[in-house]
């Protein structure tokens, strides 16, 4: 789905808020936003106090229905502003909880950014600009508004604040992020992300579930301070002490057994993000590559920049990937680096430039390319004579399983096959060796024994915890096998060809079959 970059989608879950909903919607209409349009999607979650009928009248004639509120506030929206506001009301026949209301609204989102707005007047829409700024400036995928970062707030229940901090701490321990306010009702998301999440929680479980699944995807999460005017129980506050007990259970459930983070159809992206998040493996890879790197580097399959961060220490880097969204995230991370350039590039096609490089780093990409000979030639054309190709590919068809197929692997390589291929395509292989021996047992069990088409999040967490010393040992020995192969090759010192880069003539598959793989796949 294509989202409108000029529109903000504001989701308002409502249950029995007849006394506050008009005031809230008036504030939402008047709040300054960086977008041109705003769509307000209100989900009445089975209210029995007349909220539903009131919402229908507001949606039918926004200006007239909210006029008393505008008069009370002393602010009247210009007709031009009202033309940019749409209100859509969705009804649940019975109370299903805030999480269900948000899921219902997400099916109707059309703006490029989605913001969650509670209807109880605790959160001030005048904070929208600060909440949205990290996203609109390209810095963040998700922004949480924190009630505990020093902005104006109403003084209320001490034990509520203690409970919130304890829940945030527990969530952080499990998800390995450092949020100060997991339970905040103010969250903003890039719509392509929040609409792709596989959200299942009921009741008030949205906050902890969305946090666990966002953290698993290694997204850029920011916090900004917001004002907070909490309600007392006399004012109608609905959260009770037992909701905290339920939240603990949900944190444990979604943190330790999160299930699929993304909806069906996004499994490949989710799998690659999971693998990219194994930071111990990326660091090990860099330690192996470091002696081979030159001053000018072309990185093929950069993704969101996990390896790029290391390569930038060595010289000028051109980062490439077929996935434009991944490159946007990479640019947001490293856009201020003077030694980085970024290009979209499908390895089956000629490189979009004439530059040659000391080193080309190609990690877990060649196996995704149907015509791997054309891909090697396209890389060779942009190596200086004697320049180095550092190639990492998956090893052994005996390890090929449903997960390989799912993430677009055409093949896995043997050492002999890879060396012969490189020689035939004009490379002199200095050394070919096995990499990530530790990953072999888990991959074999997952792919061949259990025949799974996904990696267990728990298995990856175990790997991340036990792998650093074992990977360090691997760098000191020559293991007899590995999950991957690394080939350190040089372009042979013959005169550079005059013909243009090779254009693949093989039939091309859908773009998912050519998407880069994450590190360690």
C-alpha cells in the first residue's frame, strides 16, 4: 500500500468518553502538524454512554459539532484548515479493548505517519510537532512520548509512577532497549511499519506488544518529552492495579515468546532483520575482514548499515542495496559522514557509475542472484587491477532447507565450487575458508530436522549470548566446516576490458527473490 506523505493519520480509541471526546477532537483539529492533511480515525470500542452517536454527529458536520469547544478555547479553525481534516468513525459492537480498537483503525490508515491519541485529555495534541519531528526529519521510524523526561506534568499517584517505571525496566531488560516510558499513550510510527506488524494483544496489551516487536526488528526508536495531565479516578481514569499485573505477564509473553513480528507476506524482511540483529556475528565478520580492506570500498548488500558502520573506519565507502527503504535508514544513520556515498543497485545489472575500488565487500548477496556469473563480472569491472573481492556466501547444500527458500537463496556453495567459479570469472583466490562453525548445528536442526521456514527468536538470543568467545576462538584456528564460506580473491592483473559491464540475460524473478540477505544467513 502507498501512504500519503502529506497526511498524518491520528488513531483515537474510545470507550465511554462522551464527556471528553468533543474537547479532545477540537484540540486535535487545532494542533499544529508538519503535514498538510490530517485524518482522524476514531474507534468507538462498544461504548454504552452515547459516545457512539455523538461521534457520528461530529463526523457528519465537524465544524458545527465542535463549535462550542472552539468558542470555549477562543480559537476558530480557518475554513482552509477544516478542509484538510477528515473524521472517520468505526464501531465495535462490544468492548474489545484498546489494542483491538487500534488494530481496527490500522486497517484504514492512509497517511505516511500514524499517531496514537488517547481520548481522555491526559495527552496534549500541542505536543504533536515534537513527537513527529524525528520521523519527518528522517531520523526515526518510531517515536515514544515520555512522561518522565522533564516536561510539565500533573502531580498524581506516586505508586502509578513507580509501577510505570518498573514495567519499563522489565520491558527494557527483555527487549534490550532503554525506554523511560513503555506504557506511554503517545506513540508515533511510520505507517508502513505499524501497519505491517503482526499485532495480537487484547485489552491494554498494545503498549508492551508493540514495543517488543519493534525492538526485535532493530528499528530506529526515539523518545521525546511530552506534557502529561493525568486523570484521577474521580475524573474517570480506567487503569487499575490489576492492569499492571497483566502487563507483567504480557511483557514476559511478548518479550520471551514474541511470535511473528510481521504479518504474513513480510516474513523475508523479518528474518533478515532478525539475523542482522545478531551483533556478535557482525563484529566477528569485521574482525575477519579487517586485514583485507583497502581505502576505497564498495559494499554490496549494505542493508541498514550494520557492516557499513565498521567499513567507514577504513576509508571511503559506497554502500549499495536493492532495497531503497533500507538505504534510507542507512542514510539516516550515517548521512553526516563525509566518506560515505549511497546508491541503489541490483547486482544483476551494471553498476551505476564508473568508479573503481580497492575492495568490494559482498556479504550474503550472491546466493540471491540467479545469474551469479553476471554478478561477479559486474563487480570485477569496478575493482582496480589487483583489487580485492571479499565474498561471503552460505555453505553446503546439505544445509539447504525451507528457510533458505523463504529468504530467496537460489543455492548454497561448496568450497570447490566457489573457488572454481571465481577462477572462471577472472579472480585469483588467495584463500577460501569456513566461517561461523557455531551456527551449523542450530541451522541443521532448524532446516533439516525440524524443516522450519523461520529462525527461532529464542535460538538467536542464545546464540548472541554464547557466541562471542567461541567466535573469537574461530579466528585463531581453521575450522573444518562452517555455516558460510569466505573467499578472499583479487582481480587478476590483466588489462581492464573495454566492453561494458555484463547485463544479465537470464529470466529475472520477482524482487523478493533478489533481496539481499542479512548477515549470517
